[in-house]
C-alpha cells in the first residue's frame, strides 16, 4: 500500500467547532472532511465534487501534529449584508437601521503545522495528487479553514505501509480515534499533554455528518503509546492511524 505524505502549514488556522456560534472556537487540527477539502483544492475537485472523490469508502486520511498547538483570540469585523446589500455607514445615528458591522471574538490556531498521510483506492488519483504536491502546484487556493487563512504545503514522500492488526501497544505518531482503541486503551506517560475532542469523522456528499467520534491527541506533537485494533507502519518507521 502506497501512502502520500506531505506537510501543511500556515500563519493562522480556524476549523470551527460545530457546537459554537456567537464566539467561534476552533478544533486543534482539521477534521477529516476539512482535510478532504484541502486535498480537493490541490487536486482540482470543487466543493461539489471533493466529498465524492475523497469519500471515506475510497480513501483514508491521517494527520500528525508537527508543532505545538497554540491558540489565540482576535476580534473579527463581520459585515451586515441583510437584504443582500451593504451600505457603508461611518457614524451610527438614531435614525440608522442598518449597522455596518459586528465584531465577533474568534479563536484561531497560531502557526499550525501538520503532516498529512493519504491513501486512495484509485491509483490515478493518488499519482496525480502526488505530482501536484511534489511540484508545489494546486488548482484552487489552499487555506486553513477560512479563505483568508492561506496555507503552504511541501512534499515529503510516498511510502509503503504495512497494516498491523496484532493489538500490541505501539508509539503512534497520529491522533487516535477512540473507537479504534482496544479495551486496554492507552498509556499515560509523563512529560506529555493529552487532550480529547469530539470531531466529525464522516461527512456525506450532502454535507450531512454521518459519524462523530472522540479523538485523543498529544498537543506538543509527541507520540501516544496505545493498543489499537488497526494501524499502519510506514517504511520510515512511523506508526499512523487513519480517522
């Protein structure tokens, strides 16, 4: 099995948690469906296509946290476009009925840096995507959650991967979906910071979430020692678990 590996990073990122509205919070890393959108931008599959081209029944995605997760909060000025128009107003008067903007406190990832692992049942898609990443080309602009948060990427390699089913504890380089853990769970080690977030795992082409799951990760990018039902070992020695 061939696995495409590339790095993805930017100055800021925002992947809005589904249960936040007025003060948007961000996931600590992009959910699988968001990564599929990033792959679609590089590959050239638009927003109507990418969930079909990179659907969970055709491909698998994993992610490694490379740099320490940092979060900051900033105010965003949102323009009021009710009525399908916007009239700039420099000064709000008692007679004004259309305020020009609203400031929303929003959480962002600062200096996010991830490593993406990707396999696809269609070798042609894997080859085309690998070529584009290696040549540092993308059909659409790549961003980290919001169109203003531009991202960069770098080809790392294409590696052979071996599927492991023995259930023996291993040092995992990627976050772990709880449903993939054996009953013995994972080991808590000193010097590591563990977190858990409930994330959307599967989104269908109609943009309906079909599966949520808890994901365990180490916020500094260190490995997690765990016993999994299924994981993959790359030829470079990394152990990864797909979402």
